[in-house]
């Protein structure tokens, strides 16, 4: 598996986890934190190498 394929897989995982954090975890008590995390994960999925500290 080369680096470009790994980066594409990472983008897919970031999008999926970000959408889950935004839409599926909202019933929890700490809604704001999970929703914010989801938004930032979706933003990081655009360019994962720039956002390594978040990932």
C-alpha cells in the first residue's frame, strides 16, 4: 500500500468519524464537544497532513 492510498483511506475514515461525531453522538451530555470534534475532523479530512496534531 503506497502513501497516496493510505492518505485516501485516512480521508475516508476522518469523514466517517466526523459525521458520526456530528450526527450520531448528539444525545450524549457533552454534545458541544463531540459536535465540535466532528466539524474539525471533517475539516482535517480535506488535508490530513496539515492537521496531524488533531488526528
